[in-house]
């Protein structure tokens, strides 16, 4: 769970994690490039391609993080968080193209045959790759626990799957070493489909963020439960949410008794904002206050996404 840390500390940690990912991916590119030249393995080429995408993704990710961390200005009043989503679309396009090229290489290797040399070197390089990737994922996991950064969390998930990818390449090399040369091309094709699927996921997530898709239903229920726990709140409606970079935007209307002062009503909104930020640190919360009599007169009907059902009320 994310801890409450200053924006300066948040910026330092996520930047450090981004640089660590670039350094690790760059190191793996060098050793895999050497191993590919030495062995001619298509599966090592697949792993090399993945590392090239890793370093490109991490560079774009770090650049996007730097932009997203910039405060709102006169031209960007909601901040710069969507820079991460724009970077995600660029990553998806680059990864898709690389996966197609890799697939063609694997098909060629499978059809024409590809006898691997110096397989022990390839095995050693892939073991080294697994160890380095596990070390990076462990560090990123620590940073995510400290900051809750979605960008680093996504990057960490990508490198976490790389552990299994490198393991698969290791298996292909072992099989090719005992004479099953077809395994090398086959695993390259399998890895290319895996990479293409990852590109699809990145693209969909980026588009959802750019299109202001609302937060998950569980988050909506938590927001409404938190609102009903504030003393004096009679109802809540018109809940709207979205996410831009690391910032969640939360907007809702609170229904309050008519006979309280503006100061009292404003204080209840402040209490709710503080409580919401305990669950959603760095959230941008906007609360509109409605007199209960006005709500009843207008006969507002909640839709399914904004309505607090009886089970949620009971839990609260």
C-alpha cells in the first residue's frame, strides 16, 4: 500500500526506478547481442528484441514520468498526467512492429533450419538475464510499495513477465542443444505472439486513459461508502471519476440538510476530501454541495454507476 510521502520524495523514487530499468535493460542488450552473434539462436534474438523494446519502453516511460510530474500550469490546468498514456500508444506501435519482424525471423528459422553453436554460452547468458531481471523487479516492487506509482507498477509487471520469457528461451536453448533445433524457431514465434499481446494491452490501457474511462466499480463503491460515513451526509450522486497519470480525479455531489450554515457544509466536504485522499493519495477531489430539499424536489434518480446499493449501505 502506498505510503504518504512528499511529492519531492515521490519524484526522486520513481525517477530512480526508471533509470534503474534503463540501466538493467541496456546491460542485457549488450550480453544478449554478444550471445546472438556467437550462437545464431532465433530464441536469443527474440530475447534481444524484447530487451530492445524494454529499454525503449523504459526510456519513453522515464520521459513521460518527468512530464507527468510537472505541476499544472496556465495551459494545462489538469496537469500533464496524460503524457504517460501518449507514451503508451507510442510504445504499443513500436512493440507491434518489432514483434512482427521477430515472428518472420522465427518462421524462417523453423522452415529453413537453424543449427545453434556455442549453446552453453547462450544458456549462461539467459541465466544471467533471469538473475538481473529478478533483481530489477524486486527493486521496482519496493518503489511501488513506497510510491504507488502506476507507471512503475506497469513497468515492473512487464519485467516480471520477462523473467518467464527468458526462462522460456533458456528451455529452447537446452532443447536445441540436444538436437531439437526446431525448438529455437518455434519459441521465437511463441515469444513474438506474447510480445504482440503485451502491445495490445498497453494500447488498450492507454486509449482508456485518454478517453477518460471511469475508475473501477470497486473504487466507486469505496468512494460512496466513505461519503456516507461522514456525519450529516444524507446522500451522494453524480459521481464522476477518471485517471490521468498518477492522479485520480473524483467529482461528486453531496446531499446535506438545509438548515446548516455554509461553513458547516463546507467543513463536511473538507472532511470527506481528507478521507478520500487516505484511500486515493494525490487524488484531485471536487465536491458540490446540494441542499436535501432541492434534491428531493428535482426527484434525482441515481443510475447504476452512481447509486449506492443496499449492500454497500449495510457495509458502511
